[in-house]
C-alpha cells in the first residue's frame, strides 16, 4: 500500500484545522492510501497546537511538530519534511490549512506522483484549474508573481507559486541536502527552481483554489517584496553557476 504524509504548516488556523484534518484522513483512506497528517505549528496564540494535540489523542496518524515561534512557511515545510522522512513515506504532500487546497483534489495530485512524476504541482493556471472567490487585488498579486518568475528565471511551469504539491520521497530527500535560502513564501519558487535544475520530472495537475474559509492571510506586502528579491538573487546565482 502506498504511504503518504500530508504536511500542513499552521499559524492561527484553529478553526480550519479541526475540520481539515479529518477530511484529509477520510479522503486519503477512501482513495486507498496509508496516510498520516503532520501539522507544523509555530506556537499559534489561538490554540491551534492544543487543538491538534487533542485530535492526535484519538488518532495515532495525526502528528504535531511544534516550533517555538513564527519562523516562516518555507522553513515550516523543511522541518516538517525532515520529521516526516523518518517514517520513509512513499509520497509527501504539502498543503495549506485554510481549505484553499481542496482535500478532494488530493487523490489526483498524489496519483500523478504515484504514476510517473517526481513532483506534482497543483496548478491554477493550466486547463481545468482556476481560482474561486479571489479579490481583484489577490488575482493581481498572483499573476504578477508568476509573470516575474517567468521573466526573471525563465521557468515554463504555469503556476510557480502554488503551495499544493506532492513529492516523491527521493525529492524530499534531495531537498534536505540542498541549502535553501528562502524561509517564507519564496520557498515555493526556490524549490521549484531546484527541482527543475536537478532534472526531476515536474507535472502540473489542475485544481481550483478557493478563498480561505476562515482566519486571516499571512501574506504581507513585506513578503511580496522579499519574494521579488529572491527571484533576482536566484537569477544571479544561476548565472554565476551555470550560465543563462
Ligand atoms: N508554521 C507556519 N505556518 C505558516 C506561516 N506563515 C503561513 N503559514 C501557514 O501557511 C499556509 C499558507 O498561508 P496563508 O496565509 O493561507 O497564505 P496564502 O494562502 O498565500 O494567502 P490567502 O490566499 O490569503 O489565504 C497556511 O496554512 C498558514 O497558516 C509561518 O510562519 N509558520
Ligand atoms: Mg491561504
């Protein structure tokens, strides 16, 4: 039986996470996967960690990794993968806690890795994908981010910023040995850049991104500037190491 660990970073997501975890577990069990859920919580003041701990008391497939303070989305994934790799799962999944990445789309995403891909990217910008309930501002931020990635790094992947991804274990292993320079939202692009440079087979799988159900966004203007700076840095590093 194929084993899957779903890694979900949280910061103040109590309301979402108590509904999301059982949903993820049931969707994956119904699809025939041995599955575990790992929450990486940065000591959320709203009690997210305590709520997850409570759920884990009755379900040994729910795990909680608590970090002492808010350290960023990217580093939460890295710490989560490191922890999850100890049990040697076949496939690792990363997804948000706020239902933007629909649990119902998990089997299609995972199947792409199960069948042939090294990395499956849940994509809003390939045929069949899309967004629901986004403001014009949020649409603009996402489009501009992708245009910048295409222009500056020359990547062909349509949705370079999505955080809904499934990875073969060997990819997560490779990531552990790579010195990642991003710790925030720029993690998505830096890792994609790394996967493509390593020659991993990356596939986009359409899904519909939904506006978060409850709670607040952690995407700040500061993160957006930092993201652009990361692209320029990666481009310069790429030029120095191997040419355009
Ligand atoms: N552990 C941890 N999780 C984080 C941190 N920043 C964001 N997250 C989580 O990462 C996921 C994505 O963050 P969101 O705020 O939803 O960002 P977004 O999806 O780009 O923005 P929205 O579209 O407004 O939801 C959520 O599950 C957050 O709780 C962090 O510093 N640490
Ligand atoms: Mg979100």
